C-alpha cells in the first residue's frame, strides 16, 4: 500500500484541481510552477512524496506546449523524489486530433505526447473523452478514458419537448448514439465535407429533426465553425430549437463570438478546460463540472476499487 494520497496541479486548470480536492476533503499539495529569466519552466515539489500515491491534475490546453512541459517536469520531479505511484489526470489530452498520418511526412503527435508522458514517469493516465479512443493503445500503462456523459445527461434530461441527438459528422455517430440511447431519443447525422483544417461545410441532414429540439453532440468545440454551420442546417430542416453539448471548450480564435451570434439557445460544456472571462462574452455557454467524476475516479484508484463502474 502507498503511504498517502496527494493531489497536485500545474497552472493549466487550478480551479478544477481545487474542486476535486474539495470533493475528497483534501488540500492541494504545494508545487512551485515558475519560469526562469530565459523562459525555461521551473518546477519544485513543495512536500515530501516518498512512497505516496500522487495524482497530478493538468489539462493540455492553451498554452498547450507550456502546460505539456509543466506536466512532464512535474512527473520527472516526482519520479526522482521516489513517489510510490504517479497518476497523470489529464482532463483534456492535447494533440489528440493528430492520432494518425493524414498525409506524407507528418508526425503522429498524439503518440509522441504519450511517449513524453511515459518517459517522464507516469504509472497511470486518467483522461476524459479522448478525441480518438485508440490513443489508449499508444500507452503501455493503464489508461482510464472517462466519459463526461453522466454529467451532461443530467441537464439534457431537463429539456422540454421532443429531443433528437445530432452527430456533426460521421466520426461522432457512436458518441451521439450513446447519448440518444440513454435519453431514449432519436438520432440524426450531419453530412459534412471538410475543405481545410478548422473549416467545414455542412451539406445535409440524415434523419428526422422537423419539429424537434436538436442537440448537437461532440467531444470538443474548437473554432465553432462546424457547430455553427450544423445549427443553421438543422434549422433549415425544421428543427424548432438547436442546442450544443461538448466536453472540451477549446474555444480558439473566433469561437466565442461565433457561438454568441449563432442560432444556439444553449451551449453545454464541461470544465476540463477553463474558459474564464470568455463566458461573459457568450451567455449561452453553460459550464458543468466534472470534478465529482474525477474525484471518485481518484478515490477508486487510490483504494484499489473498480474504476469500470464509472464508465457509463
């Protein structure tokens, strides 16, 4: 058995890490995250961790490279400080969209990040709604890919009227189908043709959305171009209201303004990525916390209980 449970974080999402600790009745272990004068990252663990069961909460969100380097340095510091077991809790796994070679002479960045983390010294990875589930196979250690669906479904069940769950592309059908099954709702699919990265053209709808509340389900909202275009197509096909539901609010570039100007009445996201003041620019955005889900996962791992009960 490990000596004690310790939770620590970098600077990527301290609010989520604090909320996790509140659920567990614990305090964050002290970590110094600073930079040297030349911009190099400085990390120092401020507590004895020898023999402890340590969980490092760090999302790989913007600034992605800085947060990734912070995480790797924290993991290395813990390994060299003789921590008993180190689990990286990465609510948002950056570089996940680069999970295969899409053209000649391109890297598989998701695999390289997996190698970085493994070499840095993690014994286990906990993440939420990986963009591509096969990324779990890039690791030779246990990977728990949790789903934010239980948190999202609580809000979706309160939607009045006839609801239809919509996948914004063919690749997200399995995700949308899982939501539709739990809500006992119908499923529709948007036929999308992508011309360039971060730009997409929604062509037509496969399924019946007329007279229904359409909820677009996706794992993330990046520039929101796909989401906004899909909303317009759904309205053209007779939907009476359009909502969006996504786990990771990347919200880069013009995303917030696009959502504010869009036909969406509500945009549900989780707190895997902090959105800060962006929410003030778009009152349609509603943030749901996954702190309770992650806290229960950490507790189950620490007590050697089943984690599979959380995969619903």
